[in-house]
C-alpha cells in the first residue's frame, strides 16, 4: 500500500454538520429570484385551485428551478436543497420530491399556459432591471428540438421525422444572450410548422411587452418555410431570414438560373470552399405573384480525394427581406447556429435532458421550469455584471465558478455569515455579483 492511499484510508466521513451548504452560490440566483418577485408572481398567476398539490405553487416551482440550477435533472434531485443549511440560501420553503411530483401532475393545458405567462412577466421584470435590449435591434432564433424519452408510457411521446421516441418542443432564443424567450411543448409526432404561426404571434407580443423597442429580426430553418409564416412576420413588422429546401422544383430552377459570374467567394472551413450569390424568387401567379430575395450559398470540399467522391456543389438557400450584400446577409443567417448552443445548454445545463413524467402536461410544466432555470443563470451573470466580454453564458461554467461552492452558514454576533473557501479562483466574480445584485430594485408586487 502506498503512502498516499494509506493517508486516504485514514480519512473518516460523517454527515453530521447542519450548517454546511453544498451549493452556496445559489445565494446569487436566489437574490435575483427575490428581486424579480418570482414566488409571489407564480402564486398570483398559476391558479391550481382545488387541485391536489396545488397550494402555494411558487415555492414548488422555485424548488424545481433551484435544483435544476444546482445541476439536478430529476425530481428526486430536489432533495439536495434540503441538506444542511442550503434551504436558508433560497428564501423559500424547499418542498419534498413526492410533493413536487404530485404538483406537476396537477397541471392541465390551461395551467401550463399560466406558467408560460409567468415566464413572459419574468422576462419583462428582468429586462426592466437592465438585462433587456432596449431600443437596440433584437435578433431571435426559432427552432424545434427533440427531447428523447424511453418507454411506451410517456403520454404524447411519439416517433417523429428523426425516428426518435420523444417530444418535439418549439423554442425561441435571444441570439446575443441565449435566453429562452418562448417555449411550447408539443407531442413527438408534431411537424415543425405545427403551431408556428400562433407561437410567433405570442413571441413577438411578449418581447414587445417586455420592452424590446428596436427592430426585430427572426431567423428560421427550412422546417418553418411557408408563405403563411412569412405573412405572419410581415404583418408583425418583423424582418427575417428563412431557410428553404433546395430540392423543390421552384427553388432548384431559380438556383440553376444564377449566372456563373455572379458567384462571390467567401471564407469558409479550411477543407472546404464556398461561394454566395442571390436572385429573385417568385411564387404565385398574376395578382397573387410575390417576389422575394433568395440568397444561395454553395459549398464543396477542396481535398482532391474527397472531391472525386462528391464533385458537385451543395446548395443552401434562404429567403430574406434584409438589406445588405448577399455575403453580409449570408454571414448573418449562418449565425442562426447559435440557437443550437442555447438548446444544448437548456438540455445539459438546466434539466431538459430528462423529461420525468408519464403525463404530457406535467412534462409541459417541467419544460417551463427548465426555461426559468436557464434564464435565471443568464440573468445572474448579466445583472451581476460578471458576464465576460458579452460572450454567451454557459450553465456548466456558471455552476462551476459561482454556484457549486461549498460553504458554512454561521452566526457571528447575531448576523448570519456564509463562510466560503479561501483561495477560491472566482472569489472576485462572486463578490462583485452579490454586491451588484443586492443593489437592484425589487420588482413591484
């Protein structure tokens, strides 16, 4: 036996300290939660009157949300908030997992909509505190994702176009921060366009109410391509870039008519080559004819061996009403890929990697809780002024640096003090965030 292993074997472990806090950084998130008045807002909005488990929904939603922020992905993980003095960091009573499961199963479609309204009102309050875009242009990315599940007992789960059993929610994200602006759970068999028009109507109304006074631009992939969607965006005075399927007859013909000399070379991956051009694309006939701007990017590999296998250009096209050169607008549209980062962080960092219930509406409520957790992580960094160089906030990074800090809650001369580790690498960020967040004015009741 080595000296090191011998030393480790001499360490005893006991669970006997009621003052320890495993995730002491939840104090930051709880401060934001308190400034937003979330518990009272949820209690006033989500009306589960007469439902088993429906009393005081605010503390139950916040228990789920804070557990997700601490890394929880299952209902049972909420028990971590009941250990030691963790509950004292949160500002609300922590509920047991069995109570939370009953609570989620009490939701109906209407109650889920009430919880959606809480998200919208919370965005209003967070943006009013300084997290909003104000009069600056706001870019929104809309996409759908697949939440994979196991077993045949999940109500609403189905095999969609990806051949994966799960749900198919719609999500809208803010491009510059990664916030989830709107989310709607859908059954797994739903196609991408199902409910898109209503979703967009609600989304734009929500961000306008929240104070987004500048130009709105929405980026969408080809799954949302339809004249109905474009008409909705035009009616709402929202600019757009919308990918299209290049294998359709009309689009393929328009691309084929582009003159060879109009293609412009652009920077692309080291092993690939890309060019951009544009043309007009007309749909309808006679008085119903509509002509729109179609921008096309074609790509191919540069490696000679691979080029022999795939010698032809691959085309990617989108419709837009934006101004600027084809190269500029193409670069802007390609940044739609940031939506995937937000969706991945929602799944890996805010609890959506697991959909816990066999009840569809319970899972819809779970989705809204993950959205709230996802956004609170971002608002903690933004409002706490510790976001680095306007980079996208990553939940795992925030959790490692600011949340998952061991601490001890002690009483010093009648004042509660949270004792944290010496030489913590991100001590200055934590203290800066805490001091800044405590200066925020609480939202009106």
